[in-house]
C-alpha cells in the first residue's frame, strides 16, 4: 500500500521507480527525494477515452502524474482523508473527491442512470451529485476526501443500507443503488425531519459515508 495516514487530513505516499501515482492538482504538500509532478492529459490509466468520457461527464478534475523515487505528503483544503484499498473490485466515487490513487488502477466513467434507471437520473438532479461518476478498478489504494471524517458501512445480501445522498462519499463491490423517497404524512404537514430522499444500496460491498451533508 503506497499511502500512510499521517493524521486525519494528511497522507504520505511512497513513490518508487517504474510506478506512477495520480493526484489532484494542488494536493502536494511536501516531498522528499527525486520526485516529479507533471500535468496529466491522458485521463489516467484509462487513456484518452477515459479523459474524453470524464470531460463529457463533467468529471474532469485536473490530475498530476507523480513519478520518481521518494515520498510525497498529500492533503487538500483541510478535508478529512480516507484510504480505501481495492482487491480487484471497482470503486465508484465522484472525481472531485479523489486526492490521490495508484497508477495501476484502471480509470473510467459510469453513467449513474445505468444502475438505477430513471431513478438514477433523478438522483443526480435532486442531490446535486453528477449523473456520471468516476470508477477505479483493480488492485491498489485510493485516498478520497470528505467532510468531518468517514465511516465504512458493509453492504450484505438481503440487507439494504440507506444513506443520505448528501453524506454519500463512495462505494465499492457488486452494489446496486437507487433513490428512494421517505415522504410520510409528517413531511406533508411540515413536521418531518426533511430527509425526503434516501440512497438505497443493496448487494455485496461497502459504502463510505461522511459525517456531514456538505459538498466539497
């Protein structure tokens, strides 16, 4: 694993010759050794098609390619950082939450409506999250950003997990998602909690939830 958590808002990455890391531009705080940082125009491991897909999707957060031999400390905006390790599965995460990730991971873009049909599209419109989301697949580590810390909730078959869409950070595994309504009579008369929409996730995997409803 190339990332070591220094504290809740900083991680340190080990960079070795012949291997790449990708990071959000402006996320480098300090580095030691012979390390280079160059703007990435290839869209990560997914190549040109990934770059085009991300631009069409509005997911084109600028990336830097990190190479060399040394260590780099990353952080951004004082946000909390969560390191997620992938073992061949796929992580679904909005591009602006990506702090840094292994260059070995295959990067792509997915239309969220394909997981939830019309409701997937409604989710993007209602919650302010993109209709498209970035995917990272393979074996490696990803550092994502969130407000107020992150908790990992397991998703097991037969037991759905309901999440406030604004608190959703990312998920991985064989997971289906859809937007469900929790509108009851209390909401109709103005006495409800205001949680009219919930993101329902089912299948097998995990979802990461931040301790805030604030967007990055």
